[in-house]
């Protein structure tokens, strides 16, 4: 028979009606000759009562957890003392229970899934996904996709799919390679991003493009990364940076309003890359709490404390009162992030005790005024080369956030733009310049003359990152549309003309056939949904993710393949060593 509705669609208008429901049995309870079944589908859960004299009793008596059943019965209010609000106010008095399929005893209790080791949950992912929390995550993801699609369609964007088998990129060490059977000894690469293809679509005249692009990157994993992931990828022609930011702000606000009922304040605040790093030690600062650095370099320059007197930068952070054990842990964090140590001093009255307090006598009043440190609070100092000093103290800032739950006092969501990234950064190991975003990012026009000079490290990119609660959830730029500027960029990277053509010849040819000014962005869609769902990992919002070792425990991938398959594509696997 056909079900009359999903469980979650039932309400007071259905009271006293006969309903037919289908789903899985959660808990089963026997009480004084009565059988109670908790029936669950993707929309909700309802209690089913089977009375001893019901024609449904014999079949219901065979039912166990996770059986698939169909229930027919009367939907009615539960007794006044048993109502729990919402659907918990109602129950179904069964007149028929039909077992559609039996089930083995599950390897873990689904209602205690959050207490189960993640590897077990991933091995039996199809069971884990039955949990209401996991289904809420996937439904939220689906709604966010639908909301974004509706907005972009209304804004005149065209959905286009780009190739999954393409050419290996300059970051080839991060590519997943696919051997070609028809062209032995040659390989495709799975795309790390559709970057060149979406720019080619602008050259082709599509004007506005988007897709939910599957991307692949062979890199070390962490809570907010997967080897295969989803980007919401967009590109626009005849635009400035302001045009792109405007569309993105309205799009994100639409998604949050539609999916969560949350109104994001517009416009989003903006920080330059330098300000974000200088004040918060991160190019993706968590701005839900106000804890920024004070610069005290000049206060100590030429002073008695040699560790600070000769340092390029001295930054200080005013923390709450800390125990010595907490300070030791924060110092470990600082060292782990490139610092040689973490100096500290505790405010006592109008002075300081502990740590480096003996060096702070002359500076005490200025430090208290400049940092606002409370009595009993602790000053934490990081000194050295600017980027290393601020990065280490930025990691300490986030540890303080987690230690004292500082973000809880701020807004649930805080979105900001980080702008004006460096176009180039010097790779000390390689002894050469590299790009901070990608080699097709446009510089600010007024900075173009700095290419090839001693000041090319000062060139600012027309690049922008979308930052949400301390996560980079989007990144993009205005692109280079001039063949001459693109040539200057390649020269700055040390590419010869022959190397540039070998890597990007097809794109350089296209660039010469009339390329409009254009720019775009890609959202890390998994990461965005993770933050929206308040989940601890992107694995919680992806249906079938890999674990932190890049392994699919359910499908047992990666796995060895037959020698005949390898021979057909001309690949030989040699043992390590």
C-alpha cells in the first residue's frame, strides 16, 4: 500500500485519521502486554502502540531494531502526562504492522552513535546515516545547494560541467593521476579545480558560469579537508572586484536566510591581508570574539631585554588569568607554529609578576594602558621575524578561544572578507618566487610596474577570501586578462617562455583571442555546510567520506588492482625500497 505521508509531515490536522507510514524501527519496548515501536523515517520519529488484541500484535511481536516496516493505524494525541512537544504529543495506534524486511543486529546502537569510534561509523556508514543528526546534515546540505542554485539562476548564471579528466597542473605532486589505456605512458589528472576551464568559458562568451564541481587533491588530511571535495565554482565577465563581492554577499545571505532563517548583516566587514595577520595572526581570523594583538616593538627597541630589543616584531596578547600548566601548553602551541618560545607576565596591581616581569618595570604602565590587561590577567608575547611572530601568536589566540569558549559570547556566525593578498611570496627552500593564490590572479593595476624589480614582493593581488567563523569558506580573484601581464607574471615566477607554453600553451593561445576582464570565486562547499551545521568535521556533512588517513573503510578503497588491469594501461607497481 502507499504511505499517506512522511512522519514529519503529520500534525494536529491529521488527528484521528488513519495513516500509513513506512520506515525503520528504532527502539522496541514491551510494557504490560503492550508493544511500543519507535518508527523513524528521514523526516522524523513517532511512537507506535500495538495493543494485545490488535490484529497487528503477532507481526509486531517479531519486530526488532532496524527492521523495515509499514504501519497502518490511527494517529492521535497521547495521554496528557506523556506529551513531549511536537510529534512527541502524538502516537499511532496500530491496526496493521507489516515487516518489509528484517535486519541483523546493528554493530552499534544508532542512538549512541556520537559515542562510537569514527572508524566503526565509517565502516557501517549506511547505518550511521540513519541517525537523525546525520540526516539533518545531509538535508541542510541539499537545501543549501538548492538555495544557491535558485539565486544564481535568477542572477543569470549558466551551469556548465567541466572535464574530470584533464592535464596535470604545476602542483603536480598534489594531483591524482589516471593512466590512459589508449595513450600508453601518458596520464590524465583529476582536477584540483576547474580554474582554467572556467576562465576559458569567459573567453568563450558565457559571461556568468557556475557549477558544483567535484575536485581532487592528494594532500595531508585534517578535520576540514578531504581528498575529493565539492566546490561551488563561479566566474563572471566584465566585472570589478566590487561586483564579485556584491554578488557573493547577497548569495551567502540568501543561503543563510533560506536554509537557517539567519540574517547575515550586510555588507561584510573587510580586512587587508596585512591587517588580518598583524592583528590576529591569521589570514582567516575568527572574529566572533575581540582579542587582537598590540604591537610593542617600539616599546622594547634598544632596551635592556635583548630578546625583544633586537627583534623585528614584538606582539603581545592580553589573556585572562592563566595557570602555569596552561601557559606551558600555550608555549607548546607557539613552538609548534614556528616560535622559539612564548614570553609571559602576570599583572599584579600596577605591575607584573612571573615570567619576564623583571624586564618590564619601565614599560609596565604603557603595557597596561596599551593592552587593557585586567588585574590577574596574563600578557603573552611573541617576538621575531614578523610573519613567524604573528602566526605563532595567532595559534595561541585560537587556543585561548577554545580554552575559555570566547566565541560563545559573540554572534553565531561572523563573515568577513580578507583582501589585498601579496601577489608573490618568496620560497626560501626553492630560492625563488611563487604565487600566493595561483598564477592567473591579477595584480592591482598600479602595482604592475613593480614586476621584475626589487619591490615585486610588494605587489598586491586583486584576491579575496571569504572567512566564516575562522574558516576560509571561499577564495577567488580578478583574473589576468592581458597576455602581456600574464607573461610578466610567468617571468616573475621564473618560467621561461618555453616552460610557460609547455604547461599552459592552450590557455595562452586562448588568452590572445579577445579575453574580457573577468573574475570569480570558489566556495569550499563541504566546509561551509560544516560551519552552518555546527559540525566538528566535514566528514559529518559528506555522505561517504574518507577517514583521516584517506581511506574509505566501507568500500575498502584504495585497494590493489589486478595485474592484468595494470598491464593494460602500461603501469608497473614496484615494492617500496
